[in-house]
C-alpha cells in the first residue's frame, strides 16, 4: 500500500534540513535530513539512546536544535514563539507515559486545550471531545479520572486529547511501550484507524507488525543519525546496513 | 480568674487568629509569586528569590519583626504596630510558602508540563490549569504544618506592643497573679486551634500516601 496510498500528497509537511542537536557537549542528532509529506506515515526505530525521541521532540520544539533548519508547513520552527505555538496547535503528540492530567476527568483533559488555545466555546469543545472519545471507544469513561482507567484506556484518551485540537499531524513516542501486552492491541488498532483516515503520522515504535501494516517508510536511527530509510517491505526483507540487520535480529527474536 | 479576664484573653485570641490569617493570606499571595519566580526560566528572578528565601529562612522571625517595626522607624517610616506586624508576617510567610510551593511545583512530573506544551498551552494556562493544582495537592500537608507554626509565631508580635493571645496572657497574669491558671488557659486556646489543624494535615498526608500507591 506504500506508494499507492491515495492520501499521500507530494507536498512536504515536515522538513528537516541538516538538523543537529546537542545536549550540552553531547551530540544527540547529526545531520538529520527528512521530508514528511502530508498524509505520510513514518515509523522511526532504532536502539535505545539513538535519538528517536529527540528527533520527534524537535518538531514541536519540546527540544530546541542548534544547527540546520526544521520547517513545519513551511514555517521555521526555532526562535519565533508564535510559530512554535502555531506548530503545537497543528501537531499533536502522544507520549509513552500518557501524561494525562491526573486532577481532571477524561472529558476535562480533552477540552482544556481547545478552550484555552483555540478559544472554542465549552459546548463545542465538549461535543468534539465526546465525538473523539467515542471514536477511540472510551466515551463511557468520560467522567472518570485517569487513575481509574487501565493503561490502554489512558493511552486512547491521550490520543483523543491530542485529536481534539484537530491536528494535521500526530507524533507518537513509543505509545505502547509502557503498556501491558494485552493492552497493546487496542492502542495500535486506534492508531491504525487514524492512519487509515489519512492522518500524517510519525511513530517511534518497535511494533514491527504495525510498521508493516501502516508505514509508508521505516526509518532506522543509530547514534543520532538516520542510517537507513525504506518502505517496510524492503526494510524488513532486505535491510542494507549491518547495524539495521543486527537491530532487526534483536527485535524479532524478542517477539 | 473571672469572666472579664477570660474575655480579654479571647480578644487576644481574635488578634492571634487575625494576624495568622493576614500573614497566611498575604504570604500566600506573595508566596505564590515567589514560588513561580523561583521555578521560572529567568535566571535573575531565580537568583533574587533564592536570596529572598534564604534571608527569611536564615533569620529569626523576631528579628524580622524588629527590623520592619523599629528599623523602618529609624529611616523615618513610622508604621502602626498593626501594619508593621502584618507586613512582617506577610514577608516571613511568603518566603516559607514560596519555598514549600517551589518544592511542590518541582515535584510535578516533567511529563505534565511537556503534555501541556505539546497541546500549545501558554505559560499561564500550564501553570494555573496543569501544574499548580497538582503542586498544591503535593504541598498541602507542609502548607498546613507551616500555618500551625505561623499561628504559634504570632506570639512574637508582642515585642512591638501588639496585644495578641500570649501578650494578653501576660497582662492578665500580671493583674491577677495567677500565672499558672492564666498560661494554662492560653496554652489550651493555642492548642484548640493548632491541634485540629495538625490532625488535618496528618490526615491529608496519609490520604495522599495511600492515593499514590
Ligand atoms: N535532557 C537530556 N539531557 C542530556 N542528554 C539527553 C537528554 N535527553 C536525551 N539525552 C541523550 O540523548 C540521546 C538520545 O536520547 P533519546 O531519548 O532521543 O533516545 P531514544 O532513541 O528515544 O531512546 P529510547 O529508545 O531509550 O527512548 C541519549 O544518549 C540520551 O542519553
Ligand atoms: Mg525515546
């Protein structure tokens, strides 16, 4: 389905050009070049510490970068706080640890940002939130607090919360890594249905089944660099680099 | 000791409560800004408030009241005892509450702020909607503990001639020469206010400990 995906257009939505990032004197990203087109689904994988989180966190400026440039819809993410705000409104993020607000109900979690940053009236925000909670199949839990939900349910709420901002792209940072195995599927199914609806997605994940099913491209990182980039078929069947082969061997033997 | 004397003590108690309330409310408002400055990204604000907190935590409350009352009078600013004491307690409480709440703010997991940032919430919304409610909950037992200290600390206001409960006690005691009875009653009055608060604080602490299983 890779190149045949009808929702993928030629227009680049997110562009990295020679992006480099340091944490103090430690270089976390080296010469990152990447173009993500509207509607494209990217899976990012690589060993621990290879810079996957750092890379996607640069997109919504949770991490600043020091060299090169990063454009989202043509706007350079960097110094200008207005652009950073705009990018964050358009790009949703889902975290490994869910990061739901524990003192708010599921519904309140979902309506906060639309009300505060989009100035959506409460009723409209509630309506949108209910529609999206229904879509991630958790509407019946809308008035509960996060701590009353299972991990899988919390992560689906986190996805709905991000979707409430009606983003044009979604970033996922190991969304299933903190989940008990029996809950992984419900979250992946939610992500798959999102992908099928044409959402632009960058997913850091080691769920290779998911990668095969939805990714247009799989990107492999090691030591802060993009080492390999290929459609999933090719990536899994015929990885070019030794480092990739070794990594895939480890991942596949673990499952 | 007669009814008249007892009513005098109750009036002292009233001032004690009023003074603690002013210190707590004034100190709470100022302390909120101290805590926010202390946890801000602005290095100057952080340094200034760190110094502010050190000064007030590193010197006795008695001395702080002295400086506000007599010190300011020396430079020509003669304040009413009531105003001086209110200012003194507000400053004192703002430093302590600021430090307690700084700890609470820093104890809120980093992921909470990151989620708020990723949702494009601005500083004020991140603070008011996301961080502070969680920080206050974490800080509540320590905050109540400080309130109890503050109530007992109001007895120091006597040195600038302020007739709160402890000073009312010594006045009565000097009149009727029954120090044991008088100070026994004064002690019971302090206890009647502070003990329920302490219990409440301990109760909250237990509840949170269970809640965070
Ligand atoms: N805040 C930080 N300060 C200093 N170094 C950091 C910081 N965050 C990450 N690093 C370092 O940067 C490198 C890349 O980290 P990153 O979290 O992006 O890796 P990752 O690929 O997401 O790994 P994982 O699979 O463990 O999540 C690591 O070596 C990490 O130790
Ligand atoms: Mg990571």
